[in-house]
C-alpha cells in the first residue's frame, strides 16, 4: 500500500506537538551526521559500495533498466483471468475493510500525539475515499495513512503545507528516476530512525498512560502491543477490538439499569381530580409499581431488572404488598437487544399468572425499542395484559382511571344492594 505521511485533507497543518526549532534541529542533526560519518569511515577504510551492499551495510535495490511506466504496458484484458480475480476477492474485501477502518483509528491517535484538536475524521475519510478512487482509476496502489511515518514526519519539522508539497515532489522524482538513490542510504540510518521512534512510541503508549487509564484499558494496550509484536498489525487490531468488547460487556454489566423504583402512592398523574378521588388513588396507588430504567439494555444488564421484578412477585413480598400494575418506564433507555425483549416476555408470563398488567411507557410504536418488543409479541395488539403509552403521565392516568372504575363499580353495586334489600 502507498504510505501517506501527511493527512490528505488537512488544510492548515499545525506545528508538530509543541516542538521548537531546537527540538527539531537536535535529532535532525544526529540523523544527518550518520551518513556523513558512515561515508567518511568508508573512504578511510577504502571499501567499495558493492561490498557494502552485499554485506548488508547499504540497501541493495538491484539494477533497473525498465522505465517507471513499464507496468502500464502489461495491461491486457484479453489475458486477464477473471477466475483468479474472483479467487482473490476475499483478500480484496479484507483490504477494503481495513482501509476503511484505519482512518478512524489512526487519525484520532495522530491528533492526540500531535496535540491537534480541530481534526475532522469525516473529512479524512472522504479524502481517503477520493484518493483511493483516483488510485484505482490510474492503476496504482491504494492510499494508506501510516501512523508511525506520519508522526515521525511531523516530529522532524514537517508540519507545514510546504513540507507536504516537498515530500510529494521528492516522491515524484523517485518515481521518474527510480529507486537508485536508495542504494546509497546506509541501513543503520533507517534502523536508527525506527529504533528511536519505536522507543518514543512505547514510552507514549505504555509509560505515559500508566496513571491516566483504567486497569482494563491498560490491559488492552499491553495486549494489543503483544499481539502486534507476536503476529502482525491486523491481528493486533482485531484482538484489541475483541478485548475492548469483552471489557465493555463486563463494565456495563456492573452498572444498574434501574434508575428508580417506587409506587404510585408517591407519584400521580397531572389530571385534576376531586380530593376524595385523589385520597383514594393515593391509598390504592401502592398497588402500582413504577420501574424507571436507563442506559442500553442487553443480556448483561437485564438480569438485574428481571431479578428485581421476580422479588416483587415473591410470595412473602406479595402478601405484604400485592401488585395490580407494573409500569416500566423506558424513556431513558437507548435501546435493547433480543435477550432483553425475551426477558420482558418472561416477566409478562410471571405477571399474567398473578393477573398483573404490564405497562410500558416512554416508547412510541415506531421506535426501535417497540419493534424489539413486537418481535416477541409483547405489545398491546399482540398480547393481553400489556399496555403501552408514550410517557409516564399517560400510563399513570390510565391506571388511575382503572382504579376509579373499580371503585365506582363497587360503590354502585353497594347502592343497588341497599335499594333491593327488603325493609
């Protein structure tokens, strides 16, 4: 892949991480001195370049006679094997996925390392897409932002637009004249660059973060570093994603999804009613239990909710505080998975056995939460003993009307019995 050292769409390049002229000149002077000292020693010893290339002191790029546009002459669609092209499709899709994945990973990480706050990740994605489309049309390798090379480019003073243009011009010159100049670069120079940058990156990732991250995050950092060292970069990224998902489930499972649990005696609707009615509703409201949930409900958090409701239906608790309505407020719930919807279905079966009505509120019929509940037939038009309202006030008003209807029915029946009773 083509290594892009500078973010493609950056319009105004910031100064490299607060480096001054002395900070940039010091390492640059050291690295510029390495080839000078190397060739001075070579002249003193009297060793020729061919010997140095064969013994691994200088890069051996081999002899080149073909022009840079030679590979374009190999294009011949009549000789193209489409079966071979289809056979490589899984690899191409994997490369495509990784090429889409690396800007959201590398661009924010690069911004943190360079102390840049005005990075637009969406713009970087669009720029990478445009550059890769152009690369495909021109038949060349795709664009790829290498975090290490880009960071090194900035830290040696390449933070301006002119630096980016000079780098592009130097790359174009190498394209025209070939890689012959690389055959004069001492390998120790590149090794020193990689060694110094590797130490700096390990210090930044492992040592500087030891007191700034949680234990799980630090374990993830160490695990990614080990996986990348033992295998490769892709395996390290995938291993880090899996480990982060595991820690996410563990950490969110410890959070309580029940924000509040109270009865209807302490919360009534905003409907204006006679004082006698309100007094009666405040007394019978103890049979209404309101459970306000929060966050995202999944298999790790719904267990506590289900256990809490089961305790309310326990025989001992039922004898002390019987329940007529159970209101589950989902206004603060961001979503729920299939396991949570099935847990609510189990709760509904338990409530139906005791003639308790399950009421959902804070959810509209066209929301994703409603669709998840409808998938397990847990909705007003799918199952008896289930009601749904858009907010808690409507749910409370519905339960209060049910209580009042029962009260009026009993009162009317008592009046009829007194009238029919013989004197």
